[in-house]
């Protein structure tokens, strides 16, 4: 299972799928499809390929116990 960072932008939560430098001139639509992203943000010389988190499900973690 991969653990993607989560960011907040304009009061919404997004899961960061990939960051690519603007200087590499990526093909935006192709990278959106490859990373399964629905939004692309631009910050600090990077394109941020992100997916909006629409619904959050909280799972309770139970540590292993001796049987």
C-alpha cells in the first residue's frame, strides 16, 4: 500500500500523486491520466498532480494481541 501525502488547498483536501518540475515540460494530460489525478496545481516550480479527497473513512487500528 502506498502512502501519498495529503495537502489542503482552497479548503479542500488533496492526495498528492506526483510532483514534476516545470522545467521538464511534462505533457500535463498524459501525466493526469497516468497518475489518476483530477487536478493539477502549480507551486514552487513544480506541477503537483493531485486527487481530491471527497469522503474520508476512519478505520480503528487494533494492535496485535496474543491469542
